[in-house]
C-alpha cells in the first residue's frame, strides 16, 4: 500500500567526531588537517581524520606513516577518549532539548523517533535544523552533524550518509526507491565487503538490480527474512523493528583489551597490563550490578618475518604479524576483584611457551556469563576474607579520586597504561570522576 509522505525518524551522524572534538578543544587546530591516533607508531592507524585531512586523501584507518607521507604538516594527536565520551553526552543533552533521543547506536550517532505532527516534512526539517543549532550553541561550533530523515530507521541511516559534512537529506516514500537507486551496494547498512561479494556472486552488482527484485526475489537473495524486511525498508515501509538490530535482553559480557607499548612487550609487562584490565573490568562489573561466571583471556604475540612465513601468521590491524592464544575459565559466579584475580592468575599459568610466544603485544580480558545481582545465589559459607567488603571499599575511593587510586600491587607497573578506549558501539559511562 502507498505510504503517506511523512518522516518517522531522524538519524544524527556526527561528522569526523573525534577530530572535531580535538579542534573544539584546541582552536589552533581549526582549519588544519588533524589525525587522531590510537598509537603514534607509523604502523598504527588513524581512528579519525578531520575534513581538512580527508580532502587530502587521509581517512580513518590510514596508517600513521602514510598520513605523514601524504601531508607532512598533519597534526597528530593521541585520542582523548574521556573527552569524546563527555562530548557525546553533552551532544545528547543538546539534542534532547529539541527531540527525545530514542536510540544511541554508537558514540557518534543518535536516533530520534518522530511522533504526531512532528512527522510532517516541514516540522521534521525544522526539528533537524534546531538540533544542528543546539549542538553548535551548547557544545561547540566545530561539532557538525549530518541528519537523515526517513520513514524508518534503516533509510534514515542511509540518508545521513548521503551528504557530508553538515548535511540534511530527507527520503519520502513517494521518492522511493528511485531516490536511492544511484547508491552503491556498500552504502546499505549491513552490506560489507563479504556480503557484497556474495551478492555479486548471485548476479547483483548494482543498486538498480537489487531494487528491481520483488519481495520473493529479495527473500531468495538473502535466503532469510532479512530479505523481506529489506524489501520493505528500501521502499519506506516498516516491519516493526524499524531497521534496528534486535538487542539482547541481558548483557552477555564486558571487558577491556590493549595494544601494549614496546616497554610492556614481555611476560612481566603483559601480566601487569592484564592485571590492570581486570581491575577496570571488575569495577565495571560491580557498577553495572552483575556477577560473572566465566573469563576469557586473549594474548597476541608478534612474530618475526621468518616465524610468520613458517607458521602462516595473521596480520593484526596494527600491521604486526602475529599468533594468538585464548583460554576461557568457568567458575562460581562472583564480582569481587580478588576472586577474579585468582582466576586470571590460574589462566595466565596456562599461556603457551616457546620462541613464537616471547613477544606479547596485545592482551584482552573479558568477563562472560553475566547474571544480574538480584539473580545471584549467595554462598552458604559466607564471604571468605571479606572480599566483597574489600572491593566495595576500593570502589568508594576509586570513584572519588580515580579508578587507579587503590589497587593490588600486581598492576603497579601498568597503572598508567590501558586508558579508556571507545568501542564505537558502546559509549563509556562515567563512574565517579572518570569514564570507563
């Protein structure tokens, strides 16, 4: 059935977010090419680039060394993830002044659901312009965003990518699907390199070919109900989930990982970093009111050229050829740091030995099998050594003065390493004086 020409969602995409925050914090960087780094090593990759850098061909994931070759004058900065989290929360508050934020897909994206007369195109456009102005007034004039307006979330996301920076694009049902026929298959959310290759193998190489399929053809192409949903979304229809991934009702895991600096690439250094990661994860576990029943420890080891050729190594995103190891341990659910540290210590003893396992450069610690506090069954034998009380006391001090104020001695060498990093699909939360 024909859809009325109304918008249901606004998708707000912050443009070059990390680099824009740096330019807001440092006025001397404005108008200049800026690259935000995870690590300053030439083999590291940029996690963001300003629009001045993008105009020169420097983008997210460009190697640091390549960025310097393209533009020797580029300003490289270490990412300030605490500041990015703070700005994200401030921007969300600014958007809320204009329209409630219904979803936050990532740290640099927000979705507003329109209701009633807000759905009328002139009113939706007015709200979108108010959002842009509110971000500029409340947060900073370097923070620009592109906003997509559409009948469903899937199309709103597509529209937000169609004009950057500072874009405003609306896709009305009466314009569909011809308004998106010029796009590439990779412009569709959820279509990456592997999916595009699979579609090409089935004879679909252009958006026009995809849009020419009927609902049955779309179902066959995707071999699932996803094809039926996509058929309706691309034509402005709704399927009940608005193009959003279905969220799990209960969080399944939490953890931290870190690519270590050269000074920590040894057994002792890696252990202290793992200890620091567990310290952060166990504190978050208590703040988010969970118990954990399993832990996964991951270590990646750098290989020499000769070793890599002999073993068929994988290439890490940092460019390091590596060999990985991981182990999961299960235990009676707990949340205190000392008990979890016992588990980590036992897992660590199982790490591999040999010449190819002498140069650890990456460590990850993930707590799994999470259960809410109110579902935890207390032990009949009480709390040995008052471990829960000890963790609560540590939390009180660390929330007030910073999360590394009080800790066990094993993480002392790595106390200032492994700062908070942003996973784009999860925004760090402020606990006490810091974001984690």
